[in-house]
C-alpha cells in the first residue's frame, strides 16, 4: 500500500471521500472548503492505492511521481465518479443483480442518439455514399445526395480514407463560409475556416496558443460559472489560470458586466487575462443571450483587450418564445469599428443541434482578425495533427449545405429536422415544469441547448449526512438518486456554482415517454429523500 498526495481543482466537500473503480480518495481539509465553487481554492487529498504494488513501479520511466502535474489536477465532471458508478450499475443489472429499477437512465451527457434520437436521413445517406461509393448507382439514393457525395469524393481525391489538408477539405470550408454568410449577412472568408474533430478538439487547439508566461505571469482565460467542464479541465491540463465569472441565476443566467469586472480585477495581479469564453446557448444553464447582453460582453472584451472565444455549438437549439440566437460575429460586425476589428474565434459542431452526430467528431472554427504571424503558427500547430476525421468533415458539409427547396431530399429533411426540434422544445418545458413543482427546487426556463440546471435546497440533515459521508451535498444527493432510481445526473459542483447553493445538470434528451418515466421516478425519490432528512 502506498499514499500519494494529489491536488484537485473541484471541491467535493470537507473531508470528502470519492470512490473510483479500484481506489478511494480521502480528502484532507485545506481551509474551510465546504460549499465553495469550482473557482474556489483547491483542496488536498490522499490517494490510497488498493491494488498490489511492487518495487518495480519505482523503476518505471514514467511513474506517478514524474507524471505531468497538470494531468493530475484536471477533472471532467461529465464523466466523473458518478458516471463510473452508473456504468458499474448497468453491468450489475446485466449480470442479474437485483436493483429497485431495471435500467440506468443516462441524463448526464448530451448524447442525442444514445437517448433514442433517430438520425437525419439525408445526413446518413450522404455519409453512407461517400463511405461506400457503389451506392451512387443505387436508384433508391436521391439525386441531390449523389451530387453532394460525388463533390465530396472528388475533393477528397476519390476516397474519404485519404488525408485532407490540415485545415480540412477546401470544398467544405467554402460551404461553411457560405453558411456563415447566409446566417449573419456578413462576408466570411473560407481561409478563416478550420475543420476540426468536434468543437472540443478545436477549442483545445486554440487555447494552447495562449501558453506563454509574460513577466513571470501565467496567461488567464475567463470562463463562465457554471461552465462546461471541458474548459476547466483544459485550462488545468495546460497550466493556464482560470478566471471564473458567475452567471446571474436570478436573471435567467444572464452575463453581468459588473461581475466580469470583479472577476478580472480579482485575478489580474496573478495572471495576464488574454481571452474570454462565452457559451451561447448555455451549457449547463440553457440560457440564450440577448443581443444587448452580447454587445455588453463585446465592449467589455474590447476595453480589456481580450480575444473572444464564442462556443456556439447549440445555435440550432432555441426553444423559448422570444429567444433568438445571435452569433458573436454578427453583433461584432453590426457594432462597427472599433469592435468589428476585434479578435474572435467561434466554434460549431455536428454533435448537437437537430443532428446529434456526437460520435462522428465533426466541427469547425472561424477565426477572424487574428494577427497574421499568429495565424501562420496556429495553422502550423494544427498541421501537426494531420487532419480531422474526414467522415466528420463530410458530416459537417451536410449541415452547412443541406437540401434546398425543390431538391428530392428537401421535404423529408425539413420534416425530420422539425420533428427533432419540436420534440426537444416539448421536453424542455416538461423538465422545467416538473422540477419547478418539486419541493425546494427552482429551475429557470430552458431557452436553448439541451440541459436544465435546477437549484435545489437540501434539508440541513441531508447536508449533515453528506458531511458524515465525506461528500459535497449535491454529490451526496446525486449518488443517492443513482443508487435508488438508476437516474444518472451531474452534480452542480462539477460545473461550478455560487457558494452556498446546490444544483445539478440533467439533459432533456430522453425520449418523451422515457423522460416522463424519469421525472416520475425523480419526483418519488425526492419526496422520500426530503421525508428521510426532514
């Protein structure tokens, strides 16, 4: 047995214990950490190995002691300990272990097809045809599908098994630029488009550009709290300072400029702020920023010379009446100089929207007003990865270059797309209405994206029980929910939250009947939980 000391950026409560598949983590108090957000001070923990070790371990070239320390401290809550336990429970059910439920409902991650969403026919026909060109001779394949497939294959030198340019196929980059022009009404240069392996891959490739100490200070990147854990994990892995700014829950998770100023002022003595991340529509909060709010953010970024990173992967997912998606580029251009010359990168993905093609790993980045010398080196850095998956590139082409009115695939495409978005709209209302009917719950409208992030008031005895169990209260609640009902959610402490508040993220993705069943189980559990800890 051996003990190893770790430092984690996420707080899971005073003296908390987190259990993994083959090890347990016992936390040691490092100041009063209870109820602190993701932006709070880190805590220290002791990792107790439960597997057998030998002296040969110490002789390995790469061992725990010389492992990259940034990798040690990074965490990704969406696939954290609760999700690991959910996978274990699913296996136990398969092995015949008796539970008070017969399946695990994975409401922890935005994986549309895993939750029963049916793929869009046009997308899959194009992908099938480029993967298996003999389908181009099949009379059942529509002519517009064949045309697009042939164009992609020609651009890819006859096979999607070939490498493409590092930035992706020129044909598809041109189609992306045309899509952006039609969306925003402003020109888009295809040479500013980079195709990437999902938005996550593109975001990580971009953020590493900021890895440079200046006058002994680390770079800093502003991210929203609550945030998508990709950002906190990536910044931790790269050794970039996280500057967390709180979204205003009382105003449906709006972004408050005074809070931006506070967050920046608090950190600028220890780092050099270089970039601000904005997720719109929001993940995990589901808000859609107004045009005025975007204008305020742009002015703030201009005043502090910040590069804007606009995560816009949910731009098709708009539900609430009166909500509308505005791209940061569109507003930037509408505002004119000096704002229209600001540095901006925006990201889009084929994983969300009405498509939900998460596993194909397709995405794009549009970079505008980047320093030419920086852009040369950015492209050099991207080239080291050869190219993103070509089938992912082809998928992105079907999204930015969909069937047009009058083409054979158009009617079915519109019908399927509308059905998906209408269903998501209905499920967004179902989730919000249900949670707002629970005792001690408060849930803002899901204006967009695929998630709800309700606030929950936990009974004092439940908070005390969490302490005794060495868990953060919302982690305790989530584990209890999983073990009793099979519903897997992500505790709010994994995304960050205001001190003293408790939340969790759930997707709205289960199909309507399954979602109704899930919410019914959730209600029954919560009533029992409150009664138990009254």
